[in-house]
C-alpha cells in the first residue's frame, strides 16, 4: 500500500515492497481501534512518568509502593505457560531483517526475541519490512539471497526457535501512521499488525502470539498492556490468555513493582527479564541529579556482581518463581569473531562465566546475540537443568530492600579518560549506524544497541552535571567533552576513510550525540531526536 487514507487512518510512509501484505484495510482498522481505545491512556501514563521522576529529583529516593503491599504479600500465581514457552534455556535476540530472521530461527535457541525495538531503527522500511519477515517466517515461506549470491532458508532437520516479538516502548510514536492527524503509538502499531496477521496462524501451528514488553515504569503501564491484550483477543476471536508477555525489568521504578506488574498481567504473563543495559541507563537517568552517590564509574567496570545489580537479579528470580513465572537472564555484550581466535576465546569465556552466574542464581534461561553463542549458553543451562525445562522450583531465600536496589555507591571503579572516550566513540558510531537503519552494531567485539548508547551519553551528562573528575583531578566539563568529541570524530574519519565518512551520517550523529549528552535539558530517550532526523 502506498500513502493514503483507509477507514480514517492515514498512512504517510512510502511504499515498501510487499507492504500491501501487511498494511491491509482490515489490519489498519484494527490498529486504529487500538489507538482510539488506548492512545489517550498512554498519554496519561507518560505524564505520570514525568511527575514521578520530578518527585525522585526532589527526594533522591524510590521505594516499594505502600498502596500495593497486599499484592506483594498475597498468595497468587500467574497462568501456567503454554508448552512452547516452558523451556527457555537459551534465547537468541536480534532485528527482524530477513537474513537475521532465518539465522535466528535456525540457531538452535529455544526462543528468538524478534526485536522491533532497540535492535532495529524505526525507519519505515524496517517497521513494515520486519512485519513481512515475521509473516513469512511463521508460514515457513521466508528465504533470502545476499548480494554475493549466498542463499538462506529455514532448516527442516531440527525445531525452529519460538518467536517472541518485542514491540517498541510506550514512549515512541509512529510518524508514518496517523489517526486524525495524530501519530499512532508505535507499540500499538507493532503489536497490532503482528497480532492481527499472525495470532490465529501461530495458534493453529501449536505456538501463539508471544511478546516481550520493554521499558515499562509501573504496574499501571502493565495494566494498559493487559487491556490491549484482552481487547485484541476478543476482536481477533482467539481464547483469553492466548497472548503471552514477558516483561523486561529494565527501569529502576519497575524494579520496585515486579510483583505488581506480574499481577496486572497474570492471565497473560510469561515471566520477567533482567534487561541489564537499559536498567543501568534507567538508574543513571532517574538519579542523574541526585548527587555523587549515584555516579557510576566507566561502563565496562559495572558488572552484574555489583551489589545493586546482584540485588536486582536476586529479587527478580525470587519474585518470578514465587509467582510461577519464568526468570530470564540478560544480554552478555561480548560477541565472537570467526576471524580472530583470541577474540573468539575471550568472548566464549566471558559469556560462559556470565551464564554460569545467572544459572546459579536461579534464572531459567538467558540471552545471546550471536548464533555461535547459543551452544555456550545452552551447555551452561543444560548442566544445571538437565532434563527439567526450567527451575521454577528454585525460589532464592533473599531479603532485598530498597536500599539494596539503590546501593549504587558501592560499585567499585573510577572514571577514566579511556572510559570517557569510549562512551563518546561508541555513541557516535552507534548513532551513525542507527541513522542509516542499523539498530544492532558490533563495535570492538561488543554488541551495541540503543540501550548501551543511552548509557554512554547519560553517563557523560551525569559526569558533567556532577563535576566528576578523572584520576588526575581533571573535571569533566562540557568543553572537555566537545574537545574529545572532535578528536574522536577525526579518528573515526581516519579509520573509515574520507569517502565513507562523507557518505555516512557521522556529522549528524555527532550533533545528535552532543545535544543529548550536553544540553541542559535532559532528553528522555536519544532515539526521539534521532528519529526526528530520519522522518
């Protein structure tokens, strides 16, 4: 479908090959219904986020909610997971382009997180193209041939990974689909198109419409998702509870509402995930102006063994298993190299150690970002689980307090010039790729996505506004950051060559970075001004 109006919904995006399969009048009407019913409530919840953050800025404090204590102390459980989600010991993540879709489904992972959020730039071609990939993959009719003539197809000699799709967060609007001149909530576009076309088809194949829900900040936001699911099931004629959701606990306020989030989604909940990178970003963002006790050292020094992250992981496993929900571990950023044996060996060792820690804490499975890491993760969880599909019976005997979750000050390490430079370089390189349409980027053998770029720019904002110092006493100022930005940009130009630099988006990326890292008013998500640069 090209640009036009259908049932009051305006599609302004350019024509995407195959898009007529997805942007049908009926599918758009369904998306329009979701926007009509839930768009205003989404707006209210975003306003509530702002008010809550303002209160934290005033008090420097978060705590468990007094008004929901009865839910935390209550005796209740979520619905039992359908069989495709009982065993989640290794999950592959990645964007929904056709090559990645095939490779992920073939990877041997139990689950593929089909990512239409942080690993995918919301270019209109990606938004629609990802839906086409999923539509074709579910019907086993997807194939891909690259420019060199290499062909990719779904395997027939082993089970494919179960698809769990991640739509965009509540904060993002889709500019290319509008209702009465207002952009539709991006999450409702992604969810609506996928559910409309695939829910019944998935159920007929023994699977179902399964989702990862990102960046929520409260149980009220989970309640909204539950209302969306319930309406969708009624409109699509599928049984109540068919839709299943795993919630990423990747914001600090959500960490204080894990029980409540599961409770709101209890008919649809599958589990919680420890989204560590966005969680770090959220802590920096939330407490950016709350003093030096919330200032973290170099990003690469912040490990999951830090007291505040250990408490978060333990509380997540305890909460999930107490309620009969799966606890899924987070992403290890290390990725292997098929060209460098030493890099490969280090990546395997780092990932193995990370997954051993998670399995030992009671997690039921974990994420990897590369097919070569699937066997590494699987071996670790096989050794703990054996023939069991999960370890829901393991409920850690821990007492996690608000002080434990907020004990950022106990994190060892310092802020170095190398760390400052790395934040700048990574953020610019990532943004440059993002602006060109690539949302998951391998940089220095680490997988970077929007979350890690958010950490990089947020740390710099916080360091500048707290007058943090380098080991030699140098104060990190906006002027110093701009000086290093210019130096790093020159290094990038030398590394990629003048022609590639001129043809790329490096200058725009550096401008976006400078704005989101140094402007006095902190922008909630760097992808919002970056999106404005591509639409």
